[in-house]
């Protein structure tokens, strides 16, 4: 076979000119926009707080990569589009990622072992100890000694949400939803789900707007709402401890319309707006509205939508009668009745407002879940144990929080204030630059052909104006 030299590659000519490529551009990174993430992280202290969720039992005389450096390497790589640990065996030489991780030796020339020199960063075998260390690890353990505290990780997302607000809001709406995380191996907790028609996990997400408060990995052989009350018992007191006067509303689809959830909310002064699966009794209760909607559609050939306020109680499962808002809708495809149960009064929200302006807005949460799964690799749960896969989900969640904060703080006032995380990556982070490291400075020469220079400068200025936040004690 013909041997291809990577030192000189000849391509199709351009008119009369030869086209030749050489790997001789000195140190060049394709991720220079990561400097913006580093600037934001230094202000928010996000990765420092994540590193605080780990206990390091290693002998510090023999380690070259601190937990903070490992955490930064893992999270920044996810934001830059590197989804697998295997990628880090190739990223070890990137001086820009070493800068983001906080390494002193950006070129790796001072590594202790000769075989590691030239590689500033950790490889996959070192990084996977963040995920694979068992909870009972101690200084006497042989290899894996970096233990994660699941309780600290869970609380971190709530604290980040609270810290993101300068003053308490009057009302917050917590969106609950479950989604599928497809599995292609034999991971612990793997089950076939009839609705999704595949083997998967069934993680539970809680968002407030674009803020992520919970990403809990669960097996798929459960009810979609399982664990919701436990999360409410954990999250609501934390919020009220900081914001005692805030009104809390939870919102979810019919998969969360369960008696224990509604009963807990009623006992703890939490309001709820939950989808309610339709049945023949409910449809009979809005027979007049259904007929009126059909007659209007038959006359005008336009979609008709009418609303009704009901008092309803199931035959067995509910402990009391509750308010149900009904939508009687008729479309070209036929009738489309929908129902929502709530403990909000009619004075707080009439039927139309509650359904159209409050309940239907929960669809925005699904966009946030897709953003994390499609753009930040939340579905890369290929470890054998659920604990390791939970940590992978949390790393992806932290990467989402960081990019969402960049969108919120850095892109405010620009045309890109509401773009998806992958658009931020393509337009702001994936920038070619030459890296030069001297004794006193790290020089980055960004491409003169970069088409979003003004946007990059505006984001940089917005981050300079952002006041730094102290690390909580």
C-alpha cells in the first residue's frame, strides 16, 4: 500500500497553483473561544465549586493533576464538543485546554516521567477515576481514590440557581419532566421501556426557566413521576431558606398527576399545574363545549377552542375534589380535548390564562433537555454502574450550566442572546489561534478571518462588567 506522509499532503490544484498542506503551524488550537468560558468561570467560581464535591485521598507527593484541574479539563472539553474520555488522549497536548484547566506547565515539558513530557494534560485513564471511584474509597485504596459526594453534587445545582439571582423573585415555576436516555450495552439499571420502545434510563429533570436544578438518573422500569416528592422535599426547603417569601409553582405533564405529589404540595403551600389524562367522565363534563367547538369548526373551517372550569374527583385515587381546567378544541383532524388539574384559584388565573399562558409554556423545558442531550452529550452513559453514569450526567449538566450562563451574561444585548449551546460553540468557541508561551505571557493570535470579531468583543466586554462572586465557605 502507498505510504502517506503526514508532513506534506498534496490536494487537487487550484487553477495553475499546487495545493499543499503541512503540519508545521507550530502550536495552533481550534478552541480559542474557550477563553470566554475561562473568564466566566473565574467570575462564577463554577468549576471550583464542582471540585469541592470530591474528596481526594491520593498522596499529594505523587500526583501531577489536582482534582480541580481534572474537573476543569473534563467540563471545558464537554463545552468545546469533546464528548468521550477517549478524546483526552489526543487532547493532552493542547496548550489552550491546559490553560483552561489551570495547569502551570502549558506544554508539559516539566512532567516527572519522560514518557509524559510534552503532554500537559491528563489522559483518559486518569480522568475516569473521577467517575469510577467507589463511594467507600480511602487512602488505603490501590488505584481509585477520588470520591464524589452525590449529596453535594445534588445541592450544588440548587445553590447555583439561587446564586444566579441578585434579588429574590416573587414567583418561580419549577418544571418537572422525564426523558429517555438510550442504552446500547448492559449497564446496571438497564430496562426496556414500552413507550420509548428501547432499552434506556429514565432521568428526571427539574428546570426553572433555563436554570437546571436537578438531573437525576433513574432506571426505566418505574413510573415517570417516581422520586418527585423526594426531590420536592429536598429542593423546596433549600429555596425557602434563602427566599422565604417566594411563591413556588410546580408544572408537569400527566405523568406527574399523582395523588402523593398533589397532596404534598397542598400540605406545604406549593401550587401545582399538572396535565390530567382524559377519560370518558371528563369528556362528558364538557359535552356542551365540545359540541359548540365542532359546530364552529363546521361553519368556519377554522380551529375552535373553548375552555371550562370544573370540579372533579377520581373514583378511587384522589383524596379530595380539585379544580380542573378543560380545553375543548376541534381541528381539521378532529376533536382534541385536554385537561389540567391545579390548586390555583380562579382569581389567580382564569381557565384560558392557566392553560395557554401557564401550562403550555412547559414545552420550553423540553428544549432545554434536548439542548443538554444533543449539544452536551448527556446521553453518553456507557459506564457499567449507575453511579458512574450519574456522574457523567452531572458533568454534562455542569457544562450546560456554564454555557447557559455564558448565554445569559455574555450574549445579553446581542442578536445571539437566545441561541442554542451548539450555536454558541460553533460561532464563539471554535476559533483557530496560534499559541505562544513565554516566561511572562501566553500569547494567542486569533485568526484575522474570524467572522464574528465584533460579537466576540461584545461578549468579552459583558464578562468584564460581571462582578466576581466569592466561593461559599
